[in-house]
C-alpha cells in the first residue's frame, strides 16, 4: 500500500514538473501595433492645432503645439515636470549624436532637475511662431500613445516607448504667442529624432504619417503614424505628388502654376522656384502659419486675378492681414471660384474650395484666406493651416510622396468625425 502511494506521488510530481516546465517556456509575443494615433484639437484663440502627449512616471498629459517642420519634441521642463524615469544622456553619447549635438550642457544649479544637469548634451530649440531660440538639454523618458490595429478599424492598448528622445527647454521659449497652457512642440519633420521617425524605428512600421486637422475648436482631428487610420471610402482617392525635403527637414511640394476658376494665374514661373530646394519645390507645408502666405509679387498678381474671377461678389475694404474681402451679407461666399495648385503636371492638382479659401474676418465680412509673405519669405508659397483643415494629408516618407484628399466636406465627412471613444474609427 505504501509503495503504491509513493509511486502515485512520484508520478504526480513528475507530471506537475513537466506541466510547469512547458508553461514556463511559453512566452507571450510583445504586442505590435499596426499604427498609432494622436488626437488633435484646434485652439479657438490662435487657430493653431494642439495634441496631448503622455509622458513620464507618473504619467502626465502634456499639451504641445503641432509643428510639421519641427525636428523633434521639446517641452518646458521648468513647469512641474517631475518624472522618476527621466534621464539626461551624457555629453558625446549616442543619443547626442542622433540629435546632431556636439556641445555640452552647463547648468550651475546645486540641485539637478529635468533640463538642468552638467555634462549632458546641449541642443538648440526654436519657437516656430517667433523664431526665438534657446539652449536646451537632450533628454529621454517614457512616452505612451494610443495604438490602432487592422488599418485603424480597432483600437489597441496604450503602448509605451521607455526611452523616447526629446529636449527639455526653458519656460521662456513657450510663452506668448503660444496657445494657452501649451508646454512645447511636437515636431513631425524629416529628422532622425522627430515623432514619426522614432515611432517607426521603435515599432518597425512604415515611415508614414497622416494629418487630419479639424476646422472646429469643438471637435477633434487626428494624426496617424504607420497607417492611414482611414479607408478610401472616407478619404476618397488621394492625389499624390513628390515630397521634397528641405535642408532643415521641412516638407515641400512642387507647385508649377496656380489656377483660379480653371484659368491659369499669369505668374512668372521662375517666381515659383524655391531658393531652398532650387527647383519647383516652391510650396512648403506648415502647421504654424495660420493662412497660406505668398511671396509679395505672387500675392499681388494672384489676389487681383482672384478678384477678377469673383466679379459677381460684392467687395469691401480689406481687413488686415488680408488683401481681398467681400460683403458676405449680400453675397454667396460659397460661389467663390476654386483654386488649384498645379503640381508635377497639369493633371495633378490640389484643389482648394471655398471653405478653405475664404475666412470670416468679422461678422458680415469674409476674406480671401491668403496673406502677403513679403519679398524674401521662407518659400514662394507656404501652405497654411486654414488650407489644410478638413483635408486628409498623407506623408509617405519611404516613397517620398504626399497624398492629399482636398476637402473632405465634399464627401460628407470631416476630420472631426474620427471617434477616439469607440471601436469604430468613424461615426
């Protein structure tokens, strides 16, 4: 009897050990998202767009200005940035080289804090609204973001990058005219430490991101990384044109001519050649310019031509900063002519309809939403926020191309229809 019990116990222990060993060898594969998504909000006071980034330990939601041509994420670390996982890489480290930093930070505080350590990397950060610069500390900390799966049709869990690189800047850099409470900049430019490049490198997905900026301050839009987040029935067939990368990672597209009402604006073609790209990459896309800015001579010719094509609409004295305004009390602004940016050939156009070409400057007065960029602008054309709103714009950095939907409103949808609170991408 004792022998039988002993044999049973030995057999039970052997089987249990095998089960334990087999279970211990099963490892759960790490979750790999198809893409990532950030909510976008329009600031009613400035008309600029903001996103919230979740950073640090404990996690903090930090509002940042979206800067399409910013080279990296920077934020004000002097204002309540406390994190137990914050690290400041040493000078001459690999992290410094990714920033292109070749100088060391000197901070004479007796108490080190985020943004203030000695023998760390120093990098120059820029306020994109004022061009003010400051010396900042290269840093790394955790960053969490919403994942999406199945090409955006479902939400996955929040995913975390534990050593996301960014810059800690002094508070003076994020003061007026920044939108209220904004603590820094989310940079999306073509650079080694920008958001889209770090996300793609960490998760191993396509170097691609898409903007869908809302036109309403009451609703959200979205930025998608790695996948479009939408399908063709929602955006329509995108029109593609080459992306030209500027010397600072800015995004340019070729604009060879401009049409109003399907008629070419009589421009000197050489005026559309950018001195930065030295070709017809004359249009830089910007999320920090409220309206599209045209080089002075282009602006003068374009505005007069648009006025001639809008002769049936009652004009009034212009309101700064605009050059052409209409009495919207007695005119139908929906009848303003379409504007086409003609890109690599006459069949490839970015069409700007009335909702993106005209803005209400004050009650009863609407204006052509283009401004004079002066004699020596950053580019002959700087496509601004008002022209981007409710357009789906895809930046494919692998194929070096940009896809644009033109106005989503014509398809009975908008950037504000993306729903961050349910399983379905669109209502």
